[in-house]
C-alpha cells in the first residue's frame, strides 16, 4: 500500500462501521466513563508499513503483560484526544509528536474498567527511534500492517460481562497473543479497510 493510499484510508476510516466494537460496547454501556485515547501508530520500516505495539510491564496494576497500543487517560491539560494519544505515546515509547501525521479519531471502545478509548490513526514515513519507559513498557515491537488487515488470520474468543457473552477476535502473531481491545481495534481496522476498498 502506498503512502497516498494509506493516508486516504485513514482520513475516512471513521466513516465505516465496525460490528465487533458495537457488540462489545453494548454489553458495557451504562457505567460512568472516563475519556482515554491510544495511538494506532503505523510506521514505515523494513520496506513495509508496520503497526507499533507495546507489551506492558508485568508490574502494572491494570492489564500487566498485555499487548497494547501506546495511550492512556485524558489529562485536564490535553487539548483533545489526539493530544492525549500523542502525549502518552511520547511518555511510553519516547517517540515525540513531531514524527506523526494524525487523522480523525475512530469511535471509542468501552472498557469494563470505565473508559471510552478512542483510537487515533497515525502515520510515520520513517522508523522513529524508541526509548521505552521501563516503568510502563517491557517491549516495543511491530506487526506488519498487511498481516493485521487480513481477517482470515484472526481467531475468536468469548468476552463475558454482566452475564452476557459475545465472540471477539484475537490475533496470534509469532509468540505474541494479541487479544482484548487491541485485537478488536485491529480487526475492526481490517473490516473498515475491506469496506474502504469496496466502496471508497
């Protein structure tokens, strides 16, 4: 995919529906929520587009050891959710805002812990150096975008909340188990890309 094609897709990605997000959000809706954002960060490295992901430290109180996008809760000083995603990415990975071309946030995902998490698509035509924050991140690694956009590579896992269950995607990649909200964002991105190619 060329830079122009990926830019065009990210510009309009929020316009396409994502069924998995809607099903899961319906189970969690109704509790008090706090705003948060993650950077759906795609870099050009090793002659292909790749998604930047982190593996959280095992000492964190929430979601220890899980694969995640860089991001976190919106602070009072953040001007918007894009600011939140860029600030948190800089704090966790050392990659500053100047490396990223950002696009409109995708609709939020609800979490049982009470957050509405908005993914902010972002591109870097370079491979920025990373300086992981050891207090939060054990590892930064990369998932080829072509792999993430192939819906056939995903498997299914049940998500239960308040006595109800929905089937949600997870993505095995090398020795990583990409699941939860991270896998849903990636799967929904693949769904949106499928629609973009058909109708965009």
